[in-house]
C-alpha cells in the first residue's frame, strides 16, 4: 500500500504558558485525496499545518510527507510540499512573473525550466497578461491566484490551501475551485483545504477531519458524514403569498415570509409527499434551496457535542 501523502502521529504542541494547542493528534491523508481539515477558530488547524510546514516547532510526535520524516529529511520532505497561506506573503512591489520565478529558484529549477512553467501556471490562473505588472496592482482574488501559482511552481505532490478564498468574489472563487479540481483529478495532486466556507468543503472534498480544542473529533469520508444527517431544512419560495403556513401531517412547516416557507425533512421522509400535499391545498412552489448546507449543520452539531465532552472531562479531572 502506498504511503499516505501526509501522516501525523501523536502530534502535540504545548506553548510556554502551558496552553495545549495540540493534544496528541493522529491523522492520515491518502495520496490523491482532496481533504478538508475543519474546525472553529483556535481549534488547532493553523498550528497543525504550521508544524507540517516546519513553521511551528512541535512538542512531540511525528510528521511524514509521502513517507519522508519531516525532522530527519526536511529538505526532501519540503520539496514535496506547496503551501498557500492565509496572508499575502510576497513582495507586492515585485513583478508578478518575477515572484513565481524566484520561487522556482528556491527549489533548484533553472530559468530555462522555470519560464515555461511560469507561463503555464499564470495562463491557467488568468494572470499571464499581468505578468509584467507590479503585484500590488492585482485585486485580492488575483493575489490569491498568484500565491497558488507560486506554490505550484516546483510541481509539489501535496498542496496545502489555508483559507484560500477568503475575501475572493464568487466568480473568481468558482473558477479557482475548478482549477483545483482539475489538478487534483488530472495531475494527482493531493490537496488539503482549510476553509470557513463549508459549502466549498462539502462540494470539493472526499474526506474530512474536524478538529476542536487540539483534538481530532471526527475523521471520516464526506459521504459517510453527511449520511448521518437526521434532518435537513429547506426554504420553499411560493408563486403567491399565503396567509399562514399550511398544515401537513408528519411534517414541520413554518412561514418565514408571506411567500416563503421553511420545511424540515427528517430522514426517511419524501419531499414529493410534501409537494403533493401543498398542491392539493393550492400552494405552488416555484423554487427550493437548503437553508444551511448539510456540512454546516453536521459541523455545528459535532463541535457543540465535542465541547460538551471536553467540558465534562475537565470537570471530572478537576475533582480528582
């Protein structure tokens, strides 16, 4: 069996003030995966990725990238890795093409190798016509694309995207994700994503880990996780306003606005039964959408549940 793209064992980080940011986490990301690492603010996501990228010194544990121990063979492991951080971390007064060419030099690529690679990436990401301009003249979304191009210059097998679409408009975000899907599918690049846009993670990622208070509270496939969802809430837009919410036996329906209803569907219930009953009452539905995406509902539920477990454990430890 192939080595995982990323393997973490017993990873612990304790800061000088005694704060345990990571509490012995174990995690595997398989080669070719599109993987989501999610958690609330302060949960340990950035610390975990910081250790993987050798930007944060761990207190204990082991990290391997494609079977390469990050501590023992740092340079070799780093060559397998591309990182797109949250913050813009390039010289904004430098030319766009020079930024990606400089990155190639850090990884031993000759200029002859780097120039066609830079053209390919900048073209794919819609930046080729900006190549001779100053990076500070780019929009926020284009700066994000530039960081992706820079991270991919040396053809890493593992790409880490830390909140890559923060502040990016919807159109640019969609085209960026299409590109990420393509390199994952066509080039086999393993991608690890952290994001607060949970609908992105649900759409893009095949597997997911949720971290809270420095512990992995769930590590599973996206499909299995969403299959556990017991209820979904849909918003139904009506063709005409109604005076009050219709009553349909076995279903929870609330009126949000005169022309909009909120419908709660429990596992095993059929939407067609609702539409049939509404039609019999003269209520016509013109469109339907989820009130919240499914992953968001599961995420909130698991974070709240893990918080209760942690609080209970801490109370028990305090009594000892």
